[in-house]
C-alpha cells in the first residue's frame, strides 16, 4: 500500500494519499477497525446496562430511614435478611420461579411437535402458513392478549359458558395462579417454537436415515437422535420463556388474584407505593441471580449456538 511521490506532488492528491494510508493502516491492523466499529455500541452497553446493574446491586445494601423516609447510604444486609426471613416474601419468590419453570415446561411440550411438523413434515406453503399463525399474535398488543384471556377465563366468560352448555359445570380459573400459568404459556409460546424449529431443521436427514438403516424404530430415533440434537434449541427457547415470566408483573396484576403476586409486583409496589427503592433493588437481584445460574447451565447445554 505504498504511496508514490508523484501522487503527493500532484494537485488534489493529498486527500487521496491520506485515504490510501488510512486504508493501508486498517488493512494491516484489522483489530483497530473492529474496535472502532464495536466501540460505540459496547460503550453504550456498558454505560446503560452494566452500570445500571451495578447501581441496582449497590443500592440493595442501603436502607430507608423509617422516620424521614430518606435513603441512608449505610451498607448492611437488612433488605436481604427481610426477604429470606419473611415467609411471605419467600413464598412470592418460590411462586415466581415455580410458575416460570411450569410455563417453560408447558411451552416446550407444546412447541416440540409443532416445530417438528414445521421443520420435517410440512410442505413449504403449509410451513409459511404456520409461521404466520405462530407470529400473528406477536403483532397485537401484549395487553390485548392478556385481556382476551381474562374474558375467556372469567367466571362469566366463554370457557365457563361453553362448559355450562355441555353440562360440565364451571371451573374457577379466573384470578388465580392457574390463569397466570395459562396466559404466560400462551403469550410466550412463539418464543419457544422458533428456536425449536431452527434446531430441528438443522438436523441432517442422513442421521435419520442412518438410524432407520440400523434398525431403530421411530421412537428410538426420536429419543436417541432427534431429542439430543434438538435439546440446544429447547434450552434456547427456555431462556426466553423463563426469563420473560420471571420478570413480568403485568399478567399477575391483571389476571392473578391476591395470592398471585410475583417478584415484579413487589418491586413495583416498593418503588411506586412505599418508596423503598433499596428493598426493591434487593428483591430484584433474586431473578437476576436465578437467570445468571440458568444461563450458565444453558451455555453448558449449547443453547447459545442454537440461537
């Protein structure tokens, strides 16, 4: 990339020569170009996301003065002690994690057969129609979908009306943990279907043929070939369903009853009602810690390669 002397002496060529030098520098130092390209977004990520997490973690060790309601910057473990010693807060934490796990398992069970049909059985036109059907609910508002399910599960809703016409009585699903579980499973189902479909589509047909040639039946091929290869896609989808359920507070607020409080509801009430930001920060670290452990496990299972 050497620049000739005649180019430097020709009028109008200095800018071109500088450009050539700069191009040659980037060509011989590719990491410099990558650093300039990734530097601004990484800086924004560090300032906006990581800095906010650090601020959240630090403020969780502060307290609120009960008389002046001012935040006291005195380091202590009082907020965490309150969470772990209070049966009510422990119940809320276990309920949040338990329903998040139940939603994840439910979506995995529902998504796998549909993803397999889309990836291995359906024709291109049918596959396109199924893609539209899976993604169509995402085009509507989250709140609209929650309110629709409230109308379905309400005591005088469509579900109980239908069961009454069939002579089967009624079910009390409205404003309960069952309603929260059903709505979450429906809302986050597309986030499980797409990674599962991608993992199943990438399975080579030659492996399935080899399994059949070796005498394996359909169930054996599913258990020993398809499921192990599709597991990273299932785990990748579970990251979305588990984390989104873990941090949500709108659905428990709108569709759950008094016994359906989630961690997000306590955080919202601590900030917006009681103005106890340190306690809210301490409670918010629980889902963060759970997701950190979950992501480590997912990484071991190869979920990030399936995303």
